[in-house]
């Protein structure tokens, strides 16, 4: 009984220090050593570049809260960004490209959810399988080549502004608001907390936990579709390795943001801060002219450190 | 009815044990694939192709055999491919700088082993779930390897060293002999030594294992260390076979290695499986990929097929498990 009480999700405010300290430290370090880091142009750049990651990290938070994981997100993003490029090139319509990408992402997400929920396959293996599938399909539909010559309407998504705010940032803010409402102000959100914390209770309450879980993974796929549009707009082309490893940045953002891998409690605002922390880390190392390989290794270290502290917290 | 009563009432055990039967099924599946492929492609049964399949299966087995021990403890090592890449690049550098293959081999094995031990420490001392810890390690290693190589390729090794990967002895490729050695050592270690049995026990029921005095942390450290060392071993054979080292050689190795372990009947939930099963799994997967190659299927289908096989293998394992329990 005592175990049940101590394992209840704690006050989320207790977690502010972790991710906030990380972010402040990173900003302080890079502000002092990386030339031009604190310039307004660069800060805007960090925020705009973080938007793709935000699209993935928001649903990843929900998935990890259900004690799941989606390793296929980066590969699915690659696939959807190619879908955006190919469909918009063929039809000349940005919206048709976006629609097709969201649909393609939803199919992958639903398959992930079905494998995990209905067949009961451990999430990291199920999504590792779909990772391979999405990678192969990306190579097949692109023939291993970049898709170039996409319409202006797609490119403009990345460079346009609304009242001075870049459109990608607007999309990220709207997505954050939507996920916040979904998680904290709807019944679906409450069920997500229950999926991670107490799945048995959901069953006894007569709820179809399988369908809820499939919906969570499908949401992840659809958001990978939206991210696919941003990615294609940013690179001004579709590329068969566009999303390589991005799922790891998303996992890093969620882990740094204080969502636990084992106890089914998550914190959406922490994830948003975590996304910015990962963006700051990559941008700062970039400004110091360190190669992207060092950035990748640093994100890996960031995750391991974050999980170490998560483990410490869960033991205390 | 208690489990004990159930056992007493169960029909007498057949001559062939369940494990052996599972492996027999898999060998029959491999044979069936061979028969189908020999009808579909003329070149399948050529000596050159068969030796090629055996060599490919050996390379896959080196990585998968160490991974089998990890999966037996209900863990997973996603860093093996990236481990092979870094170990190969470091070993290649040492061979070129010193001219000594022996030092190179030692470097490869040591690099792999140290990475494995670091994985083990993250899982035991830091208590990070193994699939996340080793996934983090994957990206750390990838970053280090690309940074270290900076887009360069190390090329050209002494002929004696290259024999390890491309040489023949009595008509069989050298890697096949290495395969037989490691198959024997792995099987004896897992089935016939106390440490091996303790690894099974740790995976089957960690609580019971701890209560019966098994030093779980040390066994886990051993298992991840062995997995890393075998990745280092594989890196040497790859280096000798390719006669060059590049930062990206490990990228397509992890998924097939996991597939080989799972096809071979080792359960993701720990405690069930054999090293020999993994060998058969590696053989089956190699045959499938070789067949796709011979039938000139676009190589992009390989990760798709491997991914589907991984999911299918886990699903079949769970189905059979549910029925028996």
C-alpha cells in the first residue's frame, strides 16, 4: 500500500529545476563562449529550427507517458517529408501535400499502435520494425535521390511571418496549445495518464484501453506528417535521410523535460523547454564550429545524464 | 490446480526436448527456403553462392551471439552496429600506424569490450532501461566515429590480416571456422557453466535470482561486456573482409542482428533461447536476404523485410508462450 502512495505522480513544479537549470546553464555557457549566440537573429533561428523537433516531442511525451516509445518517428518523418515533396510537386498544392503526409503518418502510427496495443509487442521492438519499413519505403519512393523543384507555396511555409512571428513558430505554438488542452483538459488526456500509471483501472472502468493506445500512436504519426511539411519547406527539397535520428532528439527533449520512462507521469511544458534545450545545445556547438557528429554525441550524453537523474529521483 | 500438480498430470516428456524441437522447426524452415530458392534461381546452389551465404551468416552471427546473452537477461543492446563501426575504425588506424595486425585486433576487441562494459554500467549502476541506455550509446558512438573519421576512409591492410575475412582453409572461408569456434564456446558457456545458467536465471526471474544469491549486477556487466567484445570481434572480420574502414559501416548491422536473435527463438522477455538457435536465425535471415539479392529485388526492400521479420518473430514467440503457460 505504501508503495502505491509513494509512486503517485509528484507535483510537477518540483521538476522545474531539472530542465530549467539545464536550459539556463546551456544558455549561460554558449552565451559566453559561442560568438553571436545571444544575438536576436540567432535566438529566432534557434526557435524556428526547434519547431520540427517540437512536432515530434509533443506526441512522444504522450507515448512515453503510456510507458511506450516510438523509435520510428524519425524514419516516418523522412517518409512524410518525401510525400510532401512528391505530392506537392505533382499537384502544385501545398495543402494536398500536407494532407497526404498526415495520412501517411497516421497509417504508420496506427500500425505502431496496433502492434503495441493489440498484438502486445514491446514498443521498442515494434517501432524498430516500422523504422526499418519506413526507411526502406523512403528509399523506394525517392529512388534514393533528393526530390527537388517543389512549389513556392511549400517553401513559403518556412520563411513567411504572421505579425512578425515566423509561421513555423506559430504552428509550434498552436500545436503546443492543442496538446496542452488535449492532455490536461479532456477526458482523453486523463485516460493517457491512466494508461501509464494504472492500465488495470482503465479496464475495470470499462474503457477500451487498446483503442486509446492506438490513438496515441496514431497522433504521433500524424504529427510526424506535419513535421514532414516543415522539414521539406526548410530544406526546400525532399531527402531520403531527412529525419535520420530525429526520434532520438525527441526522446532527449522528453527525457530532459522530466517525463519519466517508468512511472507514467509526464509534463508537457517540460518537454517544450527540453526541445529548446536540445536546440540550444545543437546551435551553440554549431556556432563554435564543432561538427554535427559532436552535436549528435552530446545529445546522447544529455539523455544519459537526464535519465540518471530521473533514476535518482525515482529511488529517493 | 497448482503448478506442481499440473506438472505431475502432464503427459510424460517426449524424447526430444522442447528446445531441440524448436530448433528442428527452424532448421526445416531454413531447408525449405533453400529448396524454394534453388528452384527460383539457378545460381543459388553454386559453390560460390553457398560459401558466400555461410560467410555472411558468420558475420551476422558474431554480433548476434553476444546479443543473445543480453536478450537472455531480458535486455537489449541497440549499440552493436555503432560499436562495430567505431571498433573497426580504431583497429584500422592502429594497423596502419603500427603495421601490426595483432595490436589492431587487440584494439578492436578492447574498444568493443569497453563500450559493452559502459553499457553494462549504465544498466546496472545508473539503472537506465537497457534499450534507452544502449540507444543513447548508439548516438554517442555514431557521433564519435564520424568526428574521428571526418569523412575519410582507411584503406589497404596487410595481406596476412585480410586472410581473417577473405581467406580460405580446406575450401571453407576462414570466418566459418571462427563461427564454429564461437558457436561451440558460446553454447558450452551458456548451457554448461554456472555463469551461463545464472544468466538464464537472471532473465527468467530476476527477483528469484537475486534471492538465491546470484550477483545480478556482475552477471549483467559480463553479458554487456561480452556483447560489446563480440561486436569488436565482428569489426575485425569486417575490416579484413572489406579491406577498408568507413564511419558508416555499422549502420545496417543492428536490425539484422536483433532479427537473427529473435528468429532463433530467444525471447525478448528473457530466460528462453540458445546460442545455437541464434546461429540458425542468422542462417535463415541470410538465406532470405541472399535470395532477394539473387532475384534482383531492390536492396531498399531489405530493411523492410528485416523489420517485418523482427515483428513477426516476436509475435510468434508471444503466441507460443501464451499457449504453453
